[in-house]
C-alpha cells in the first residue's frame, strides 16, 4: 500500500553542465503519524541507465531534523526513481516505512 504523497523534486538543475544534481524534499513525519519513533529519514534512489535495467539501488540516511536531500551524482541518459522512507524504532524493532510514493526523474 503506497502513500499518495510524492517527494517534491527540483530537477531544474539536473541539466546543469557544471554541477548537475537533484534536490529532493518531503513533508516531515508528524508526532501524530509516528514521528516520535523516527530515527532517520531514508532516501532510496533506484538508478536505471538508458531505460535498460536497474543498475543499482542506493540508500542515504538523512538526519530526522532535515526534510531535504541533494543528490549530486547525476549522469546523462539515466532515470532516477526516488522514494522517501522513515526509519522508525518501536519496541526495540527497526521498521522502514514508506512516507512517499516513488517519483521518477
């Protein structure tokens, strides 16, 4: 069951020839949504080169006090599927919970 909310992605700088990057931002996890259990946000990026296959999936831990992330390793002819998760600790168990649906760039 995927969340309906998508991460906000600023792809205007993806074509920057000097410093191509993607800015990702999302709404914070509120206490009433389980925010008191939040350890970190996790930004997952699935990289597909020239639409052929998924080359790699990378995850970045982001401080729970931050709601944005900049990905700097942008390559031409590549698709990036980006999703944001919350890394929660409840009763000494870690849970990775999807906070956004996947957004493609």
